[in-house]
C-alpha cells in the first residue's frame, strides 16, 4: 500500500505538473503560432532551442539550470534582487525546470495543429472585420482543439515522469522537492521493492490511462498527431 510519504510525493508531483503545464500552454501557444506562420530566418534557431530538451541529457539541462539559479547565476542574481532568494532546491525551481524540460511536448503539437489551419479561414474572419486576436480565439483555437488537448496531456504526463532535471535542481527534500520519480529511486536504493512497485505501478497506470484517452478520444487526423 502507499504510505503517507508516497501520497505526499504524488500530490506534490501533480501540483508541479499542473502549474508547469499551465505556464507551458500560456507561453507555448503564442510561440507555436509564431513558428507556424513566420518566414523569419530565426525560425530554425528557435525550433532547435525549443526541441533541445528532446536530445539533451536531463542532467546536462539540470546542471546548467542549477548554475543559473545559484547565487552567482543570472537567474539567481535576479531573484535575489527581487528579494525571494535563489530558486535552487525550491518548489518554484522545480516548476521552472519542468517548464523548460517539457516545453517541446507542448509547442510541437500546437505548432503542427496551427500549421494545418489554412489561410482561408482567417481571411474569412478578416472580411467580417474580426481583429487578429478575435480570429485567434474564435477560429484558430476551436480548429486546433485536438492539438491543445494533445499538448496539455503530453506536457503534464512528461512532467510527472521527470527525474534527472528535478533531481539536479530540486534535490530530495520531503514535502518540498521530493517528487514521485525521486521517491521511487529512494525505495529502490533502500531495497524497498514492494513500496517501489506500488508507486511505480500507480505511475504506470496513470500514464497508460491518459495516453489511452488521448489516442482513443481524439480522431486520428493530421492535426491530432502529437508531433509534426
């Protein structure tokens, strides 16, 4: 059975994932829209930066975030100037790391969905005197709904399963930075395989369930595919 400590790590993990996914959608939506429409020479560079966590070892990203959020890092100096201290080994540091590490799982499905929307729909809205912002909310978002669902689910589940990044920047502080993946590692390291089975099984069941919902409820159209 799950212990109270295991339940605490589950709640903390889902809290981090929910906040991080919300932030990723807020940032990733305009970024994906720009990437799907622009002909700028910077498009390739921005695409490469967004996709970098897909190929970069999590410990590498975690190391550089740890340096940047430290007392002498750019982020650390800024947060200290704000009077909130450094973000290393804090809940908000976990959120920041999760956003950066899982961003491609949100941006790429949205970018693919936006790219499938033809110019005709936007031109029709413009003839009705709809502003670009009105057109985005009334035309683009409904048409890209499968992409938003895919992005939210993939971003959330990927954040739940993180280990390398959160271990580097969050450590292993109970009720503060100890997430599910770290707790499973603790159980295995202590040879508590039964406890590790329970927690890992819950994570496996959760991940399978949300992916099953994703692939059975969304029609298998090009706009509904996770990646371009």
